C-alpha cells in the first residue's frame, strides 16, 4: 500500500508528538525527583542544626557546672554549621529572596572560639556567665521554632515517613520563615549581649577595634605590599565572616600601550585578623619586562621584611609555563626564642613581571599562653628515633610540640598539646619549619 504524502506527514507528526510526550514526562519525572531530593536535603540540614543546638546547650550546662579540661572540644560542629549555612544560601537562591542569617554569622560561627576563650583561665566571670546563659535561652527559642516545623518528628527516636514527606513539601517556605524568625528574635534587646560580646583573643585581651581602625590597618598593610591606594569597602559582604575591600579600576599608558593598574581585593578575617590580598584583574603584554628568580626573591624579601624582623623562608614553589618561569610562591614564618609562630605566617606569590598576585599575612600578635609541658616531657613520652622536636605556637596562641620520629624508614609527625601533653595528631603530614631553605 502506498501512503500519500499527507498521511506520511501525519504519521511523522504523531511519532514526534509521542516522542516529545515520552521525553517531557521523563524530564518532569527527573525534575520531580530532583526537587524531592533538594527538599529532603533542606529538611535534614534543619534536623542536624536542631541536634547541634541541643548538644550545644548540654555543653554550656557542662561548662557552667563542671570544672574540667575541655581542650580541643568542639562545642558545636563547625561542619554542620557550614553545611546548614550553604543550605540556607541555596534556599535563598531557589526562593529568589535572601535573609541576612545574622544568627549564623554573629552567633554560631564564633561559638567555639568564644567558649574556648571563656574557659581558658578556668574562671567564668559575670559577663561570661551572662553570655552563656543568654546563649542557652536563645538556643531554646530556636528549638521551639524547630518544633513548630518538625511537629512529632522533633522528638528523638520517633519516625513517620509520610509525615516527614508532608513537611518536606513545604520546607522551602518554612526554612525561609525560620531564618527570618531567628533574626527577629536575635534583634530583641535581651539577646544584644550575644552580638556585643567581644571574642577574647587567646591571651585574654579584648578585641576593641572598630571598623575604621580595621580599615586603617588594612590600608597600612596594603600600602606596604602593593602601593598607596584607596580601599573601597564591599558592602555586599557586610554579614560575612570577613571584611572585603577592593581597589578602584584605573588605566594608565606606558610605552604607547594602555595597561589596567592591577585591581586587588583585600579580605580581612574578623576572627583571626589574617589578611589576604589577591589580584582580581591586571594587564600584561608579551613585550613587558620579565624578571629572573633572584629578582623575584629580592622583591619577596624586601616585602616581608617590612612586617617582621626575623623571617624564615621555609618553603617555595616555582611554577613554569612551557619551561618558562611563570611565578614563585614564598612561604615565611617567624621564629623567636625557639618558637615558630604559625599566626605570623606570610605567603607571597610574585609573577614573572614582578606583579604580586597573592599575599597572606596572619595575626602578628606574638603573645602566647605559656605551656606547662616541656620538650623533655615530650621526649620521655616517645619510644623511638627522634629526629627533632619543634615548638609551635598555633594560630590560637597555644603551644604545641611536634616531634619528628623515624620508624621503618618513614618519618612521622607526632603533635602533642603543650598543656596536658596529650597526643593531638600522628601521621605523615609534617610541618618542616625547622628546615629553613635559605
């Protein structure tokens, strides 16, 4: 039988329609599955956050009632808080509406450091006690909000699959409302101490800097590393754990060529006081002058010497592009009285055109909490071939001893707490600060 062209066209169209229906249904099914997976992820992040609030309250109660050695204890899981924060960002993107999430940035991001500081001197004063009890109360307010969302699933050990799926269907809206409510509660006068409480640094000095002081400090660092320039505050990052500054984009002419003056971003970590400077954009031409390794090294030395009297170059990484020098990263650390200060590390990357593309400087405050354990005590704990033991003040100002031990021709690192002698790490990751490469 011979089909007419019209009939053939109708058959082709019908087949095409069936094809589109099949694959559109397939796409819709996949989209539904993806949406269910996202909703489930949001629900579980809220559940984990709820559990962390409950654990935090238990830990606060323990700190307030029992004197104990809480060294290296995590009072709230940093990993869970990071995951929960990312989940909240995702909710904002999906809903097209963001909230500040001040309760995450102002409260839970610094909880561990705050409590560590409070217990560091084994004394809890009235202000510290008020901070802890107010934090407990605020946690309870958020737990009440969690219970409103989770209903009977709030209680540990109870599970109802169908009930959970009903909650997950509305979780995008309820999670957004939860974050909004959390910030509204935080705005109440009685919780002001949670924001105003100044994180004590590791040697017991209150951080009293205001924004203008920090900006001035950042400009001083920037002028020593790069040049005198205006630093413009990036208001978009106001609620982030760091202050972000940018230099304005400027153009200049050199040898009849237009160059962009390198545009930089400076990040100041509010918690650690570390500063990172990185290039955002710059222009180079093939004819621009190239510098050799010694000239780049001299630039690095001159730059870091502006900050620390005794700097030790302990590592460098040279990168090549088709056997041509591309850039060099130098890593420095300060050593004083046989102690390596991790907080004062400096990293600097310089490209072949002598443009500093990355710079990092830690907190230059050298004050540390004196250890109660000696190197001799550490030696007595080790039954093996000791290559050396170095003393390190970590970024929190606390002393650690790192012993390098040779066993079966493998060099291991054993890190001991400088206050109770407990073993904090054993493995092959070694901090080779003692092997200066200069």
